[in-house]
């Protein structure tokens, strides 16, 4: 079956294994013509590099790995130029996907990305037949680790990841290898599958790393495919259908899943992924575009902006808890030290014997695979240790209030959550303590009492909290994708500097479970507070978004940049 040319990029998702094709829009719901334009810009940059290389003579003409790396750097340089112009978040996302589609098209010698229904894409106007013919003529012989075919595997899979998500891209790669097992002279190749998965992982890092401009600049300066594709020539090649059935079963067999997981571990050991474990130092956050946070709530990537300046903050949240009287607005004229910016902030008071503090809760429908939450916080100088604090939550519900579950391990298709919390060190740290994560998920460890209390993720070195001082905190929670992979993570920043990052987590078993709630919580109990009966905290300038936010950028001052 051949797909007819179309006038826009369309994603054809294979709705069932029976082969029913259902038209669908690209994952970011962007205007396809804009995505095509971004892909064509990448192709134009690559074609210019190919022409220049074809004109070179003798040893100056690049080939093999050096040529593939030159193409990567040229495309990344063109991407960095466009990102440096400061496009809106939605346009930025299209540029990133266009970069992946452009490279996927350019590195594909046979046009499989454009016409093969199993690849689930139809790329009509990205290039004409004449342009494709010239591309094939001048492209040369780029390779990854000495294999030309791995170049196509890597970049076609990266393009699919950008358009349809990691799970779909992976299923296409596995299915192709299983089909090749039945073709004489081809066979199932774990090396090819490793290249597929490496491209998917690379694309995920670029799309979700939170620092696209710095990433593009780094690739433009010194990008090498060997940093992202591990050595794989030791892996079996040419397995026929009988060998695949005996060794791996089928596409959905647990043995196949284990082999794919092993390949991912191999890929994550490549140098590029090790360096990408922490974000680049020089990437400003979303807030850098909005001095004083003015207008930040209108950015397409922002789900919530609350600075407590307009009256009626209670109506802007879904749930205020059992003791809404613990929530109050502080005026700068009354207590200037309790307002970070502007004229107002939120104070939450916990009075032991009467209440345990309070909260604000917001549900987001639909949820996201990753969310970032930034808030400014000031603990009163007399504040004691805290029991629980601010959370990001993923739940298989759209209920507009938080659920319980303390001491219980959640099912992998129902819930996972993490709290950025002041930790007392079992009462040994000066109040309010030091920052750490307190997390619940389906693979959490059991406590000595047999229950499942939140597991700790403690940064090294510890990050102490200074009471009486306003601090900018930001936390992120990223789900694993696909659900079989242990590639989820969580991170937090203090005053714009990365303070803790923890990865390799399999938060969920079902891709439908999304991060869909923010819980601004101040919970104090007799168990945590041994010194003060009345405890207070103030919050200001809360933002929840789909990408790294960063501290407020004040007018006339350089923005604080994301750092280690």
C-alpha cells in the first residue's frame, strides 16, 4: 500500500494491529504547514552543506561518520539561529520537531519516512521529487559508527518521536525488525533496533530537556552521533523468524520488552546522555521572556499563574481544604517582609490543636507527561519543622480535590506524586530543615513498619533552608515514556540553580496516567513541630508550566539562568 502525496504533514496512527489507519494530527496540535516550513528550513541548511561537501576534492570531502556529524552540526546551527530569535513556546516546539523531521527526511535514502504506511507518516510538500533527487545525488555516504543504515534508523526514529511520541516510534522500529526476520537476506537486527531507540532517546532529550537553545548551540559546536549512539556491532544481526520466536517471542512478549530495556540501558551510558543528565548552564527559563512575570500567564506553555495581586484568589483554585480560614492575603503595607514582589502574597498559618495548616489545589485537564512548578516561599523565622509541603501529582482522576493514600503504594496506572519538602533529618537539622523529595509510586520501597511511606530523594550536598528569607523554588516531574522504560525523573532548583536531579524512575505503567495536579500545601502536625504551636509560611509568584520557568526576570536586569 502506498500513501498518496498530501498537502500537509499528517500523522496516520495505526489504530489496531489489524492495520486500520486513522488520520490524526501531530502530537503538538500545531498547524502542519508551520511544521513543514520548519522541516524545509532544516532541509535547506542540510542541502547547502551537502552541496559544499560535494564540491570539495580529495581528502577534503567528508564521508562516513565525519559527514554525518557535519550534517548534525549544520542543522543544529540553523536551529540555534531560529531559537535565538526568541520564538513563543508553541513556535519553539514546532522548530524542534521540524529539526527532527528535516533530518529524518534528509538521512532517509529511500523515502520511507514519506511514503511507508508502517512508518505512519506522509510527508508531501516537505520536499519535491526534484529536491529529493538532488538530495540523494549530493548527500554522500553519512554513517554512524561506520554503518550507513544506522543513520537512517536513528533519524527516522527521531522524527517519529517528535511527531507521535516515544511509544509509537518504538513500536514502528520493533515491528520493522520482526517483519525483516521473515525476509531472506535481511533478518532481525538488534543493532538496527539499538539505532532506532538511540534516535528516540536523542529526540526526547532535545524536546523535553528544558534548555533547547543551549542544547542546539552545544550540538552545533561539537555534536557527534557517537555521543548518542553506543557501540552496537557486538549485537546479533540477521536473525530469521524462527530464531526471533525462540529468543524473543513476539513484539509484545516480555522477553522482547526485557531486550528493549537492556538496549535503553546501553544507550543511556553513551556520553551525550551522561552529559544531558543535568541541564545546560546558560539557558534562561520561560520567565526571562516576561520581565516582572508580566504576561507570563498568557504563554501557551503556562497552565497556572498566581501572584495573589487580583482580588478573589480563592475562586481561581479548585480546592481550599478543610480549613480555608488558615489562608490569608498579606498586604505589603501591613507586613512588607512577607511580600516577595508586588503588593500582596499568600500567608498560610498552622495552629496546632486547632488545625494543621492549609492548602490550595489545582487540577489540570488534560494532564501532561511533564510539568514544572515555580513558587517563591518564605518561612517565618519562628517556623518549626513541617510535615508535608508542595506537591506535583499524577492521578487517574479529574476530581477537583486531593486524594489520600498515606502509607499505601499506588498502582502504576492510578497515581504517582512527589513533594518538594523541608526535611528535618529526624529532628537533627535546624528548622525548617533542608530540601528533599518525598515520593510515591508503584515501585517505591516498603518501610520497616510494613507500610509504604513516601521514599526520600536527598541531594548531595544537602540544601538547607534559611527562614525569614524569600527563596525561589522550582520543581519538575517527568513521567517515564514509554511506560516500560525507567527514564522518568524529578528535579528541583533553588534560586535558579539546579539543587537536585534524580532519574531512572519508572513512575507509571500506563501512558494515560499524566501529571495533572499542583498542590500548594503547608501541613504541620505534632509529629513534625516540637517547638512552635503556631507556624507560618508565605507564598508568592506561583507558575506551573510545561517547561523550565526560572526565577522572575526584573526589568533592566539580566535574567537568572538555569545552572547546576
